[in-house]
């Protein structure tokens, strides 16, 4: 076994590739690096990275606006009955009710955001139905 290893080592030590071989070995290494990096390594182009950042920022804005929407809804004087009515409406009509109520309209806008209305309706649906008319806002500190 050691003679085989010794033969391989001597062959490797004495190997001197021609310029063409060295060039193609370099090209193969570059291509392998690119395939592995972009395919499995998670590398992306600059345009893709900018699009990912833009999409993430838009999603974050929608998440924040949905939190504001829920907060405004829960601060309403009659939030308990409103929440109960909202839960009785079909799921596909809830976002329309939120938009019509003005909770999905951000202060700097004139029209409600339908994406925010949908997210707000989903969050409100996850809240437990209020037994009384007085509902504590979501961000209120726990007692």
C-alpha cells in the first residue's frame, strides 16, 4: 500500500502541466467556484440583492402599518363589539371592513392599503373575542 502512495506522490511531484492544461485547470476551478457559490452558497447578484432589500423593507413597512392598524382598532371606544362583529364576518370580507373603517389608512395617505387591511384583519382574528366592551390595547402594559 505504501508503494502505491509513494508512486502517486512521486508522480505528483514530477508533474508539470503544459500552459494549455494549466489554463483549462484554472478555468475549471473558476467555473466550479461560481457554480458552487451561486448555486449552493447563497451568492446573489447586486440586482437581486437590491430587490431582496427592497422587498424586505416593503414587508417591514406593511408589518408596522398592520401593527398600527390593530392598535388603532383596539383603541376604539367600542372595540369589543367591533371585534366580535368582525369575527362574525366571512374571512374574505374582513379586510374590506377594516379598510372601510379607516384603520388601514395611514396618516400620510388618503386611501387604505389593502395589504395592510388584510394583515390587520388576520391579526385581529387571532385575538380572543372580548367578553366586555372594554378592551385593553395591544401595546398596553400588562398589570
